[in-house]
C-alpha cells in the first residue's frame, strides 16, 4: 500500500526515522490494565507510515522498544498520556522525551474547546481526517486496508501540526510551559497506572 509499510512484530533493525518521530497506538480499548496494546504506528514526517502489528502477549519488539526509550529521539504524539501509559504497561518502558499536540493545542488554541486530532489537523494542517475506524478490532490477525489507512493518517501529519502549534506557543509566550508539561507526561502516565487516573492530586479538595 502506497505510503504505508506493515511490519509484523517489530520495526526493522536498520530503520532510521530521524530525531523526531510521530507515534500513535491502537489497542483493544482504553483501559491499560484490561486492554492489550495491538499496534504502534510511526512516521518520520516523510509521507510514509510504518505500522507495527505487535506480537501479543510476548511483545518481543526490541527495535521498537529501543526507539521509544531513546533519549535522543523526540516522540511526537496526540494525547501522549494514553500512549505513554500503554507502552509503560505492555512494553515495560518509559517513553521519553515526548511532545504532545493535544496539550500544545490546549495551551495555544484557547479560543476553542475542540482539541481532538480531527479538529486540530483541519485547522493547523488543512487535513480533513476520517475517524471511521476509531472503534475497530485492532487485535485481528490481519488488519484491513481501512485500518491501515486510519492508523497511518494519525501520524502522517503530526510533524506539520507540531510546527504550527509550536509557532503559536512561541507567539503566545507559552512554549516553555508546554515543554514542562511534556516532561511531566511519563509521571502522569505512572499516576494513571497506579490508580490516580481520575484524581487531581494538585487540587485542594479531596
């Protein structure tokens, strides 16, 4: 399929996705304790998406794990909190450093409450994304063309979205604040996994 490369089990050992790699995950559901991580998709921003269909339950993917934990590679997500928690739970790694376009959108686009990837990509990158496969059986032995297209679409434009949001953050004087939020994300994921997913530990009440 043009622009999409499917990898069974792991990334190839010789792949180079550059210093900033866009990443997204697909799982059997939204509960990391109950639902398996099934797919990790990545792009270097060159128009190609690499879709890794993970081998469950072994998760024997040393190349993918090394890249996700590499301190020299910035991992670019939309709603990194979920993906980082899923990787911590199922791949046993701390995914860092990270950059989250959803957090960036909330800090930069304060004129709206629409921060989903579909809305952000339409405004920032002019891309009208389809979410038809969002609720889909990602644990299937063979992924459909529609699933692969959906998985790819989530990472192919993240570099462009990051550039647009970063410019807005700089303009509004909030880039440093955003970066401190990104640095906290692995800890936020640990709190989610440890049982504080619905608790604001910084709140006065409770």
